[in-house]
C-alpha cells in the first residue's frame, strides 16, 4: 500500500475535501444500488484516486468555503486581537484572503450577540435560508462549523440535516430539532426511525425533505 500525508491551506484544502466527500458519496450510493457491500472507506479511496487523476465527477452541493470575519477587521484590512477571521472548518486566514474570496461570492451576514441562535423555526420540511445559515455556521461565538452528530464520526463536509424528531412524527424544523449527519449515518437514522414507527406511512427519511448538504 502507498500511504500519503500532506497539508493544504484552508482555501485550497476545504474545496478539495468537499469534492472528495461528494464523489465518495456518489460512489457509495452507486455501490449500494448495485448490491456491492464495500465499506464507505473503500469509496473514499476510489474517489481520491479518481479526483487526482482528473476522472471524478464529485461536485460540492454547498458553498465550498464559508468565511467568518469580523466586520471591523474586514473594513480595516487586518484583524486586531479578539477579532475573528477564519474559514469554517479550516482555521484562521488573513483578512486579505477573506477579501479575495468574497470578490466572487454570494455573501450572507449574521449579526449575533454571543448567544446561541435558536429562534428560527417552522413546521415544514424545508429549511428557511436564515435557519440554514445559522446551522451551518455552528455555535457562536466560535462559528467553526459542524460535524456529523453520530458518535465517533467526525466528518465535517457534505453533511445532511436530520430531524431528531421526524416531521412525520410532529417534529418541527428548528435549530434544536436538527442535527448534521453524513449520508450513511442519516440513512441509518432514518431506518431506526422507521423501525420505531416514527415515519407514518413508511414515508421519506427523517428530515429528508429539509436535508441535503449544509
């Protein structure tokens, strides 16, 4: 076996990992449809080989990069102690990099006072844009993103939003009732909910209507 280790700057590494996860999910799902019982780790290895050889089809289903930057630091051009400027899931970056990334980007703004965001909720499956933004950023004041809620899984990219209490069982689409899960663990959770009788009529997945990559 050939073992590879390396490090990339956040603005380069995060998009690559995001595409790697998307390609791995595509291959894993295809294998399940074809009755192939390989573990997801094998799909990740195949996806990596495909991407580095230019053959992969993986595309990120969410923004490649999410920048958290203090407004004063952004305007000033550099950060003072205590002012945030980082990529979600990737660590700190210079304000200059944040400015470069925002030059060709869709910009969202979140104004917060240091407390948890938990007031956006409704009872449909669809995630309102403001709720999705709050969920994707993670908890303030760090705003360092989210990882799969399944114990032992630390996957951070290409996640889906799962309703803890399924919509079919009366669960609301709210900050407190949504958890990020990778596709395999989201699928497992859906099957547990179905076995527990929480999906009336044997319908869609737990949160599948409001899911999708965060």
